[in-house]
C-alpha cells in the first residue's frame, strides 16, 4: 500500500531546504561571557520561547493535516509540559489539541501497526509520538497497544532499531531510533506484551553496552537508552561522563567535532545528562550549558540552528522563525526550553 507522501517524511525533522537568507547565529560566547543563569533569566527565556513553540505546533498541524511531526509536535509538547509542571502559563487548549492530533494520527494507522507495517518514519515517528502522549499523561488505549506491538515486531531481526532515512542530526543515529522505540515500549507496553518486551530490552541492552558512540547525537541517546534499558549505575555514569567530556569552553556542545556549538546539541545533552545521567541542574557543567543557551537565544525568543540535512519534501512555513532552517530550529528550541525549565523547581 502506498502511504501518503507526508507520512513518508513526517519524522524527526531537519528536512528543510538549504538555507540562503536566514540570519547568522550570534557569535558564540567565550567562557568569560557566559551569564549566571539566575531564576529570573531562566523564567524570562522560557516565557519568551513558549509562544513560538505553540505557534509552530499549531501551524504545522494546520499545514500538514494528516501528519504528526517530531519537530513541530513532539518537541513542543515536551517543552510545554515541562514548563507547565514548573508553573508556567501555557495554552492548555492548544496542548490538548496537539495531544489529540497525535493520538488521532496514530489511530488512523492502527491497522498498519497491527500488521507490523507502521507509518512513514517507522520506529522514529511511532516512538516519538508515544513519547509525546506520555509527556501529556495520555492514558493507554487500544491504539497505543497496537503501536507497542508494532515496535516489538518491527526490525525484530536486528539487535537494535534503525532509522528509515538519513537526515542528521535527529534522524541518522541507531541510538536515537533505539531510544525512541524503547521509550514507546516502556511507556505503553501492555501486560500481555511484557515478556517479549523484557527479552527485547535485554537484547538491546547488550548491544548498547558493546557499541561505542561517535558523535553528540549518539552519546545523548546512548545514555538515554542505557537508562531505559536498565543498565547498571556504573554503566550509566560512564556514558554520562563520555557526554560531559565533549562540553566546549563556551558551555555548549557541537553536533560534530568540526562544527561549532549550537542549541540543538546543547539542549539534548543537558536534558539527557539530568534526566538519564543524574547530573544535578545546579552542577557546574549544567549551569554553564544554561548560560550558553541564554546567550544564544535571539531577541524574539527563538534559537537558530542551521540545517545540514538534504531536503526531501516541499518546504512549508509552520509559524516558527528562520525560514528553511525552522524545522531543526524548532527542534533545538524544544530541547533548549526543556533544559532551561528543568533547572527550575517543579510546582507542588
């Protein structure tokens, strides 16, 4: 069966056309320029970012009526729910709409999931959609059970999951795809699936432990996947240290050694180090990363990251700034906003 074109490409983001007219990022801060990430600065940065994330999510939903996207739904939902848990005022109606849109997207593909066929983006899209629903406290249902079943049978001949295409940084790493699938199984696997899920997790854990990471995306999602797969504290600590060791003098992380630091690599690294690596948000490396993100946020509240992915579909405006760089930029903003909000106390 031929899937709609938007489903074939509705995955983790960075499919924009090469940029030509986007504004250049601000110069990277030196170690001495990194601001002290006070509560006031953190709250101001998150507050400025949330409306743009909301607009980007809404715009993409309206332009791509049938397609959940990890960049314009998954990451904004993550940032919105993280901020909401820390007392920020968010558009709760829009959040509910985005969650329902995500659930409806999965429901429309339920027959394919039950047949083990999935949808465009395969494990990445399915895993990120379930992650978005989990962030929104969605209750398990027949559709989420069908998606979990799909994740169990998809690529079961491999000791990991892999992406369907190569669109760096978000869709290229075996660790990212494996983490997305694992998280979906952990969040929405059923009691009847538990024995098979446990076997799959054990298989994946063995692969994770013997397979080295080669770049920041790998290190981030290897750490997250090890945490989900029940690796030992020592194994998780070592993975966290491997990621920490690549923090740069300006407080940020780069996607690749030959590239400069950016908000995408930095946001993903900070969130993983705190949520999976146990790094306190008060620790010096985390504080330096926060200072970097504060410095790189633009006056309109956005972050700009240049795409390095080849375009595979017709460009469209979603409502987030930065033209043909907007899809990787909204992904970066989702991670950056999440990392900033995590440093603030949760509300009772």
